[in-house]
């Protein structure tokens, strides 16, 4: 087993509008800025892991359009191996994001090429085998997520799943998941409980390890051995929370794949998220390994 992180998932172009107050249903508001930026939960997590120091492979799909070319180039620029990134006929995935002055966001994802990632392509299982962790999300078809999880399980590769967008998780998928990393909302959807500790207990009936991210309240970890770890968030002014969750998971996986203990992994992930929310964008906001270390050192 190596320290390499494999990511099997979505790759989108983010189309981001910045405005003072996000529009309500039926309302039109004026924005002050528009940006395009590479994103998608899978690609974001891959970049976060790579910038945190892990050799990282991304497996997914883009369209044969100009956006697809830009997405592939961006992943390569950030140090992610794209040997598993296939090109299919049609549009690349897009995410339409509104960011308000409080740093909050609302997102509509149009899957595009991501909808084609419904199974492993030839060579994908080999890219997963031997890695220190496989990251999965739910922005591609469940059949694709399940096939990657099974391949990882057969190869003895730990599987870390972000259950987003929130959805009921099939038993066949959960049987191959080692760690589940939902946010508060996703944990509530999965368990019916808005209490994080109660949700943690229920989720541990499904998978061996769980991390619930709690936004400004930090994160809560538990495992079936009864270990509980709580890590507070860093008090920072958020300007854009788009990349916070994906940054957290990518850095968590990179640290665990390198042999880091869970508290170290959570603390590094928390620091990375704090840095990311203080910057605009998704991939561009993600900190490097050196930036994470310097931030943590300054906090001591």
C-alpha cells in the first residue's frame, strides 16, 4: 500500500456569481462579479489531496468541449494524475453557484459527462489498486460509485465516502465503505437525527468510522471501538465556503494515506478548511502542505 490517493468522481466547471444577498425563489438580484473555475466534488477533493502532499489520481469523465479541455488542464496544473480521466461525447459537467456576502452558497449541478461514469472503465481497477485511500462522492451514478468501492474493497484499499448530494445509501455500497464523512445536513438525512452525536452512533452501525463536519463548530469523529475525537474549527472570516468540505476530505485522506493518526488528520483538515474559506473559488482556494503547516504552527 502506498501514500497515493485515488479519487473516483465528478469533474465540473463552476460558474460562480457573487452577490450581496442570494435571491429567493422568484426573485432577481444584481451580482457584482462572475467567475468560471474548475470544480466538482471529485476533482476538488483530488486537488485538495494533491496540494496537501499526496500523490493523487483522478478517475472520471469530461466532455469533448472546451470546458473539458480546461478541466483536464487544471487538474494537471495542480499536480493530479489524469490517466483515468476519460473524454466522452457531449458537454462537460457544470455547477451553477451563487455566493453571498456572508460566504454562504447555493449550488445547482448539471452532471453532463459525469452521468457517463456509471461503471469502471478498463484500467480503472488497476489505478485504484495499491493506493492508500479511495475517495468517493455521489455526483456520479450510484452504479459507478458502487463499482469503484467494490474494486477498492477487493484490493484492500480503504474507502472514504462523502455522501453528497445527500441520498439514501444502498447496503451494497456501505459494505465496502470504511469511513463516511457527511456534514450535519447529510448526517441528518441519513439518520433522521439533527443531533450530531446521536447521528454518529447510528452511522457507526453502517460503517466502521465516521467523521461529521460541523461547520464553524468543527468536526466529530467516532469508530466502532468507541473512540471519540472532537476537533474545533479555526475562527476565521469566511469569504467563500464553496471548497470547505472538499478541502477537508481531501486533506483528511492525504494525511491518513500517509499513515497519520486520526487526530492529526482532523487537525490538518480543519486548518486547511480555514485557509480555503478565506479565499475565493474552489481549487484555487485550497492550501498547500506548507501553508497548512505554517498555519498550524502560527496557531500554537
